[in-house]
């Protein structure tokens, strides 16, 4: 009788330990997921806090042709054709005007 009791006690201890380990692992994964969700939510809510890395809007760029809405920078570097851009886009390759383009020289 003592052997049967010892076997069942051992099975009970192993079962409780196994369930405890599974719960701890599950809790850690759940906590990691919640922390990642919080980080993403914070980054998403504050994504416009910093100014853009681009130098200027396309309509303020030396390479932008307002009559055709094309960027002439890409014509000179990538291919013989220019690229269509919106005037409110940002560009990392922008060359901002030093003066008002309507008044004359760059």
C-alpha cells in the first residue's frame, strides 16, 4: 500500500510541477506580448512627434517642375525619364531653394 501511495504522490508532484511550469511559461509569453503591444501603441501614437528626416516638401525643391509635377532629380541620376511626384511629398534628396523661386535666382 505504501508503494502505491508513493507512486501516486510522485505522479501528483510531477503533475503539479509540470502544470506550474506551463503556467509560468504561458504567463511570461503573455507578458512579453502585452509589453510589445504597449510599445507599438506608444510608437504609433507618437509617430508624428519628430520632424521628418527629409529636407523639404517637393514643391519647395529645386528639382521639382510644378508645370508637369515631375522630379527632375531622378531624371539626372536614375534614368532618362523623370518621376511623377506629389507636391506635398517629402524627399531625402531634396535641394531646398535658398530664396523664393518666384522672385528670381536660386
